[in-house]
């Protein structure tokens, strides 16, 4: 942390009040500074103590400047004590918390009243979609204007919500259109930063679906109209769905349609949000960043910046609003997220849909993020952050055959719900820029590096391969498929000795692209594939080959043969480890004998049945589960990632097996 003050002057900031989880977190953030507010760099020590029924998940108390010093969860009543150096910041923290005000409509008088902190009474809250003309704070506070316009839709729905609140024995209602003075940019910013908490603390939320009639004229099911409601497509309504515990949906005529719990199956089908999340049986922070972004992928907002601002509460972020910054708001949100979360899934977006920057430009590029789950099996992730040189990260790295690129292991997994919930680690390819080798990064231990350019960072969906292959195009033209070779534990002294056919191995990109088939035993140029018979085509599409690795360490040389085959027309591929005779020499022996034996063992008689994607022989393991398509077919149209481990004995020893 650097030199500490010899005799720091310490001041204790103590809050004695019923604090919500977010309020308590704000108190801790303000008190610690967390590197966000003026004067935050003046601290030399910081610690927190929580007394009450809540739970405290500590951060790095020794260095609060790395981001969020801690998160308070499930706080009912708590005392937050922050020991800080710097009296002015302590005073700013107290003043900031006192200044948070909430306006509520008195449902009996329809007048707006103002409340602060713990004095906020129980209230209902309205969720709706905006029309062309809405009520406003200025219009509602003027009694004559309110009476004159009460029959207009914008005013009438607020009055109807007040009536419903009275029936539910609640004295107050909050509605965004009339309880926020939008003419004040500072008030609007404060309200939007507090909005998730306001919905979360509401006794009940009324969701008004203006496009769903209570009694449809045709035979269309009312629930089908609910599914198609524009309320499920707006950005702001996402937090209004997730934050409140009790939610009731109402039709255009204010007839009840059902509660959030009762309609959980329908809502989950529309929004792709788990029912356990909708029913508050699973916390938001148990979902990855990518999953939460995926919930907003299809949602729209009127203003470009709001697609970022409507997600603040879902990620527990507070940041100033800057209307006019456009898509920069969403990138700024992501920069704030990585200050408080160590979840790498923020990088697992579909790059070909993005605009070529380090972070995503819109939640739509996370449309597939619902499959990306946190990896609780990994140890605590090292902090990563934005610097003036780029994104600084520390992760394990996976070697390939190429000196120009390697894979960073992210701390999230892709879950395949169609194949017994199979979990796959997610690799982030890193590419050397302008031919610069990154061999020094290739290690199975954790390595630190800085990602400065987007063309060195790509996500898990395979589209990055097209950009990566620029400059590596092959003269033979596009091939139907190939195998990407990776070595999660390094190569343990092995190196590629030979391959069959030799020209099918492309070590500069770590690809093996077989062009030899069982039927022809010769390369099949793509231009000739249309001229062979259908019977030959079925066999000709089974392309396979052999890669032989050699370890020339002390003692007798050791060999590992890797047989790879694929029938791309039916989506079959397989991998097999082959025993290589000690006296084998590719100069004098025909590798076809080894490949022929592997054909019989690996492929069987029926080539349409699924083949094995895993094999274990001696001290080596090979696995080939993951497949993806490239957009332009370079270096091949389909790719299978093949992972090879050469030191099973060491692996078992490390895991005490």
C-alpha cells in the first residue's frame, strides 16, 4: 500500500438505523471511498464492522482502493462502522446519505409528500410502460392541472394505482412519472441510482399492462396477450420485475391477471429468467454477469444511455448519469462492474455482433449468455481492472502449438442443458499483435497480462477465429472442418514429431485439418467433392489423420499418437490415442498401418452413430467435446477443440487421487 502515515488521525463513522442491504453498502462505499470519490486516495487504512442480523462479505480491507471494499447482504438492522483517515470524506459520506429523499403520493389526498431515510412509510409502487403523453411532477403538484387532466391515460393510471393501494390498506404510492422532478438532472440521477432499492422495499408492485384487455374480443387467450405485452420488452421494467417480492399484474381496465409467483412459469418462458430468481429463492449475485446481461438482450429503451442506466440496480452499481454519451454509458457501466466483481463472464459476449471494442456495446451481444454460469469450483479470482494501458488480468493460460496465441482460462463455465448439464470451461484466446510472439505467456501457472487491443481478445462463440486467421489463409481453399489443438497443462516435454499427412498440420495456428478420407486415401480438393458418387461421398467425408508427439527426455524416447477423424456431414467426430512402436520411424514405416488400425477401433461399422470424444492411454488423456462454426470458413467451416494432457500421473498426485 506504500508508506503509511506515522500517526493518522482516525474518525469513526457510525450509522444506527434500520438499513437496507443497498443503503448499508452505500454507507460502506462512501466511507471507504472505494477509489471513486474525491479524496479517496488519501486513506491509509480502512476496516468495517457490522453488528446486527446481516451478513458481511469482506473485500480487501487492507487496500480499499482496488474497488468495492465489501458487500453487505440481507441487512435488516445493522451498525456500520468505518474507520477512515480524512475527516472531510467522512462528513461527505454522512451528508450524502442524509440527502437521499423519496417522494410518495398520499393515496387519500393525492398530494406528494417527501420522506428521508428510515422515515419512509410502507408504500405500493407502480410499474408501467410510458405512452406519448405522461403525467409529470409539475403537472401533478398543481391541483387544478391534475383535476383537469385526470381522465388522460397518464394521469388516470396513477389515480387507479392510488385507488388500488387504498384497497390494499397502504397510505402511499410511488410512480416514476410524478414522483421524480425530471427537470433537475441531479435529482433524476439520484432517483435512477436509488430506483432498484425503492422497488425492492415496496410492499407491493402493481404492474399495469395497458396493452392487455381484461376480456379479449377474439378467442385469443388472455395469458397469450400477457406474453406479448410490450412491458416485457422495455429496459426499465426488468428491474421492476426482479426487485419487488410481491408483484401483481393488472389489465388495461385494472382487473387482476395474477401475481408474479402464480405466473412464474409464463414469465420465465418470456424473459428466460429462472423461476427461482423470480420467486426470490436465488439471489441476483448468484448469477453470472453474462446471465444478467442476457436478460436485457432483447429489451429496448427510448434513449440509448438508458440501456445501461436501467441495469444499475441489477449489478449493484452507482454511477452518475451523462445523457448525451450514447453507447459509452454501457461501456462505463462495465468498467464500474469490474471494479466490484471478479466475474470474467463480462468478456464472454458474441464478438461478431459487437463493434470491435474491448467491452460490449449493448446487452444484445450477450444473447447467448444464459448458458454462462459462475464457476464456483475455481479458487478466488485475482483482481482485474482497467488501466491506462488496457485491461489487466491474471489467469491460468493454456498452451497451443502456435507461438502467436494462447488461451486464458476464465472463471466461468458454459452449461449445456441439452447434454446432461455438461459444464465446459471457457477459454479466451489471446493473439500476438503484428506477429509478436507471446511464448512467454504460455504456462499452466497463473500469469498476468494486459489486454490493450480488441484484436487480441475474443469470446467463446467461435466467431473470433475469422479475425484470428487473417494472414494465415491457406492456398488449398476452405475445408469443411478441422481440429484446434490445445494443451491445458502444457506439453510436459513433448513436441510434435510428425503428422500424417504432414501438410494437414498447421502449427502456426495450432490446427490439424485432415484432407484424407478412408475411401480415397488421398487429398480431396473441395472442387472435386461434388463429382464423387454418393456412396463414396459418405465415406469420403470421413476425413482423418494422425499427429505424433515425441518426448526426448532422459532415458528412452516416449511417443504419443493422436488419431483424429470427423464426418462433418453428420456432425460426427472422434479422438483416439494410438500406441506408437518404439522403433517407429516415419522415414521407413508407413503411418497408414497405424491409422488403419485406429479406423477400425474408433469408427466402427455404423458411421452415423456418435463416436467417442474422450480417450485415455498410459499417461495421456485426450478430450474433444467442444465444437463451433466460423463465419467465413477460415481456416475451416467447422472446428473442434481437442485438449491433450501428457502428465496424468502428476495430475492425479496433485488431486490426491
